[in-house]
């Protein structure tokens, strides 16, 4: 069994800092202030996407599948009372040589191995789809060769 710990502290009226091990991220911590940074819900959706991509990379490697570009767009719907997410969906953009059917199977395996997906799917209606080819979210993914060193 694995345990996790994150420490969060308020930096000022608009931001909070979350720290784990030697890493930290500053997040928006003021309700409805879109200038303060990513808010907690956006951070949760980012965690879902990052966990799915991490699981996808593991499953693809074990299956000997090469992926040249991978990105994911996650969206969710929130109800007001009580304030909670009621559904979330994602679109996986994948450039690979495998068929649509094989890509969908790969995604199912990634979902099965994603801690965050498995956790959220217990309380939120989650759905996803795979788009093969060069289609990407508005914020284009960074290719391995383009990352800063």
C-alpha cells in the first residue's frame, strides 16, 4: 500500500502553494478569481489527465506501442447545490500507428491502471474518447524533443 502527503499553505489572499517532496505548485486560492492561477477544480482535472497519460505511457510501453504525440483535454460540469462535479469527460489525442480499436483498448487499460481515474469514477460520471492523428487541444502538446532541458 502506498501513501501520499501534500502540504498546502495560503500565500496571500489569492494564492495557495501545494508542496510534495521537493516540488511545489502555486494555485489560485480565491473563489472566482481567474487571474490568481489554476483553481482547485482545474487542478483536479489536471491530475486526472496527468494520471491517465502516465498510465497510458506505461500500458503502451508494455504493449510495445509507439506514441509520437499524446495530449488530453479534460472538461467537467459542476452543479451549484451542493457544489460538486457531476460529470467529466476527456478526449485523448494520440498519434500512433495502431488502429482506432487498438487505441481504444489501450485507453481502457490506462483507465483501469489510473489511480485518479479509478477514484473519481466512484463519484463522478466519467467518459472519454480517443482521436487518432494530428488533432490536438488548443494548447498543443510539447513533443519530447521540444521540452526544455
